[in-house]
């Protein structure tokens, strides 16, 4: 997929000041409390803090994981620099952001209980407004963090998940259960 590496001007990383981040968080909280319902949609950025490299970060990224996989391939670089700190997805630990999503699931996804959120500008009640957590990641960190499996949609699958072909029970493994060649193969057991 090296042909999908972006142009240099598209790879520029932007950073907000602490004040701007605080303002954006307050705005997001107001939007959520005013919403009838909402979803959480995540991608590679949520897992880079856990040490899992992404695909598209440029050569000049400030991420500790270093450049993305496709960027390295586009530049014909075979391996990462020793200065880049990466973790295998099977060894990664859910980040504080993953755990916040779990908390949001617990607080905002309870259909028969009213949840009270206190904001700077008042007191708001919400009832079952979080409808789904959608992830493009295959690392399994949302499941391992405790997001309820019925609320989680892993668009590209979960590379640590096996499903018994006899009883259909799912097993989260601490090793990779599929490869790129068998991307849809999640079966275990005799069959």
C-alpha cells in the first residue's frame, strides 16, 4: 500500500495549545449532552499512544512509534529506527483514551437509567445516547479495555479473536490469530 503514502504537505502535524484543547473538549461535551444519540468512531490514532505504529504518519512525525508502515514502504526503508518505541499489538495495553471510552459506555449507554452530566453552564440529563463504538483497528484494544462486545463494531476485524466452529464461542487470545493472507479466518476447533 506504499502507493497510498501521502504528499509532504498532507503529512504536516498540527498541535493545539492547552487552552484550545480545553475549549474543544468543552465544546464536545456540550454537543454530546445536547445530542439525541451519538457514536464513537476510532482509528489508528487512538492506538499509537499504546505503542502500535499507524500506517500513514510521515517521516517527520513526532509520534514515538515513528513513521507509518506505508510511509516506510514508500521510502523503501526495511525496518524502524531503534529510537522508535513500538509494541506488538498483542502486548499493547489499552490507553487512558480507551478507558475513557469504556467509562462513556458505562455512563451514557444505559438505556433505562437517566444519567446526569454537570457542565459549566448547567445540569443535563441523558438516557442511553451512546449507540455504538466503531473501530477501524484490528488490535483488539477496545475489547481488552472493556467496551461491551455488543456495542463494538470492529470494521476490519480483530487479529486476536478466534471463534469456535462448533459452539461459536469467541476467544480473545494474547497472540495473533490471523494473517493478511487469512484476514477473514477466525475459526478455531475441529471443523
